[in-house]
C-alpha cells in the first residue's frame, strides 16, 4: 500500500467522490448510453431506464439556465425602481452552481461588476459576459438534438440524420469538473 502524496488532498477527494458523488446515472460513458439505447430497440420503458451520462448534466444545466434567464428577464422588465429591491429580485432567481473555479471567478466578476454599476446602463453593458452565455449556446444545440430525436419515434434512419453535439462541445463538457468542490480540491489543496 502506498501512502498518499497529500493526506489532506486524499481525504478531500474521498469526501467529494463518496460523500458528494455525481448522480450514478450521469457517471456512464457516452458509449454505455448509446449501447443501452441500441439494446432497448423499440422498448420505450427500457429507453427511459438507460443512464443519462453527459446528457443528464446538459438536461439539468439547461433547465436551470432557462428558469434563471426567465427570472432575470422578469426582474429587469419589472416596475421595481429601487435598486436594492431590484437586486433582491435577481438574487431570488434560480441558479446553477458553478462547477469549476473558472466558472466561479467568471460569475463573481460578472455579479460584482453589475453591483458596482448601479444605475449606469453604459457600465452594465461593459460588464464581462458570464460563462452562462457560452452554456446557453450549448443548451440551444442540445435542445435541437433532443427535439429531433423526439420526433423520430422508432425510425433508425431519422435518428441517424439528427444533428449531433459538436466534438468540441462534448469535449468541453466532459473535461469540465463535475463539481466545484472537486475543482477546488484539485486546484488548491496540496
């Protein structure tokens, strides 16, 4: 048995992996998901039991992003004039937890910029875009793939002609940390 290079890091990784694990259905590889669907054939119930893999993360992130976008738009369009009340409205909007230190930094910078701008609309437009605009593009691509597959039914040729998520998007999502806690452990704990 070998000793861990860093006991603290080893303990933190254990906590993240076993106490705060990724949902089991999202741990499957894309190949395992595809094999499950191929094996199911025309059995709709079987398809629903297949693991979701990376697509489960897309589904969750996109649902949260859609709800958050609608909420933030409602706050911006509201008749609230008091900046504190308007800020309170935005803070109540649902949000997806950042999954990496990079996302956390981007989100923090984005929010702080808007807080510092106050009523200055020119300043607000100059604020850095958050990583959510990139995620929104990924969600739009995911939604078009999902919509196509939903209309295909049991036609294999239809499914084969559906658009696919680009390799770049798939690799970005595969490589992004599963959780902020895991990324913090990997980035900062020695």
